């Protein structure tokens, strides 16, 4: 069953930091207004149809506008991945709706929903998903009183390899484990600090549990995030950066260092991103799945749980407080 296109990122109120990707998303094409279409048909000589006595079909009072991530046929996801459900309008009875959302897994684990707005709810597990399994999400919105016209939806996710990376900003190294085995140690350079905005040093990389949110082979990064748009300003930059893996909404990436290789493994010199060697960043880009875990340590600036997919910043007790119900256990996937 086809569903609307995925939601690329959660809207979060955070302090902008680190690198900044250039360019807004392309605008969506709008459908022609019904009145305009009717006028065009009349101009072509078509006679208007007579009114009929048939009752128009009922419309659903509540539907799903978007589900993230994509289904198993389009991507594999990391062991930290959240299920993000966005509705087409505000949800009045959150408990009733939450009770109609079901998560089943080959290898069940405790999980709970958390409402982050009147239209958006997030599912996170108590511990990371176990790798190499399928997870099935089902929404039976037709069972909501007065919402029988809604279409029930399902989406199956494929959990891939457990990619868990730890970035030590003091020792300037990123260690990557796959399914529990250390497979790569990559020299890095993190945020150098020194630019304070609204009491926050935005040049510092944020410490905490990040999740990978997307990746591009080349990302254009500019200084516009800190208000510098004049090319004559010595702080101005606009660079094409290879192997960029995004880990927050505020502009933090793991990416190839744009030169300055002498600092990798030795000191922190970036604007907040995690710079890596050409070989290391390309390798990391190649294995990265959305929802992979990137834990950053060693800085004084803490990651806000609302910054991107940083939901693991909340402990399990705090996370469950955002549910309209109690935390529930995922069920085995039915054959």
C-alpha cells in the first residue's frame, strides 16, 4: 500500500550550530483548483452535469500524512531508529489514537510512544533494536469512533547491521563497531569552540547520543547559519563537502575534512562537525543507515533531545512520560 513520502526531519526548536547545508527543499507541485478545471471544461464546450441525489462518500476525520522511515523495500535502518508518525490534523483524543497504533517485531522489546505535538507521535524502544530483523507498524484508524472512513495502514521496516560509533573528542578518534565488533578507528577533528551565541558555544560539537538522519555524497555547506553571507567577510565560506552524514537538525555531520588533515587525530578545529579522513569518511558514508547510533563524548555542550532524532537523550522513565498510555511491549510479527 502506497503512503505519502517520508518526513525528512523533525521540526525542532534548537540553537543552530556547526555546518549548514545550502538550499531549501524543492517546492511541491500544487493541484489545479477545482473551479479552474470546471471553467476549462465549460470553455471546451462540455455541458455541465446535472446534479445527482447520490450522497457523497464520507471523509475520514483523521488520517496519517507521513511515516518515517521508509519501508523495507527502500532502506534498512539502524538499531536506534524511531518510528515517526505525522497525522493530517490535530489529534484530539491522543489516548484513543495511540491505542490503535501497534508495533510488532521478530525480536520483541519494550517500547513506547511519545507525543511531540498535536499531530506527531514518536515510537522509541527502551533499548536499541536487535539487528537483522523485521518490524511491523500498523495503524487501525478505522476503529476510531466516527472515523470508519479511514484506511488502515501498515509499514514493515528492516533493521540492518548494528552500527554503533563512539566519537571521543578529547582523543580525536571515532571507533565504529558493527554487530558488536570493533571494525574501524578513524582519526577525527571535532568542534573547536569559541563562538558564543545566546550563551551557547555553537562551535562546540554536542555530546550525546545522535542518530544518523540522512547522507549525501556531496553537501554544500555555507557560513549563512551564523549570519555571514558576504563573501568579503573573513568568516565567510561556501564549500562542497564530500561524504556528509547528517546527525542533527542543527547542522552537525560526520564528513570528510576539507583539507586541514594535519589536525585529524590531534586537535579539534571544526565549526562543530566531526571531520574525518578521506578514506575514513567515505567508508563511514558507505555503511551508514538512517537510525545508526553516533555517540559523541568529551565536550561541555550537551545535545538537546529535540535536536533531530536525538530521542535517546531522554532516559526511559522520562520518555514514557510523553505517552498518552503506558509503555507497551512490541509483539512478535505474525506470519
